[in-house]
């Protein structure tokens, strides 16, 4: 998700840093997601104001605030069976 160099600039930023400082500095950077794009500013704007002590905290904040554009199939899980009546259940097939 941060392969366009955004992760590198977050790592190189001087910490501690606030949400607002990161938005001001990197808010226009585009994140390429599996189902579209978002800017770092849009992502961090979803969070409350926070002070990040290090780059790892800032990265985790970005990871946790991306929209469902970062998710493959919404509602999909390869671990659990789809509950009966779920809007995500596949169509029944008769053999």
C-alpha cells in the first residue's frame, strides 16, 4: 500500500510529529489501493489528532485508517463459512 515512497518519507520524517504535521507535509501523496486510490490527507483526517512518537506509529495509523478500497472483497473471509442469509453469501447452485 505504501510502495509509492510514502512509507519511506514517513520513516524519514522527524518525530515526534502530530497528525496535522503529517497531513500538511504528505497529505497530497496518493496511496494506490487494490480498489482505487486515496490521499494520505484523506486517510489521516479520519483520525483524531494524535502525536506519533515514531514512524512505526505513523505507519500503523495510516494502515488502520484506509477505507474499504484497501480491502479485497468486502465481507469475504476464507476462514469462516458465510452465515446463512448473509448478503455476501454466494448464489445457490443446483447440480
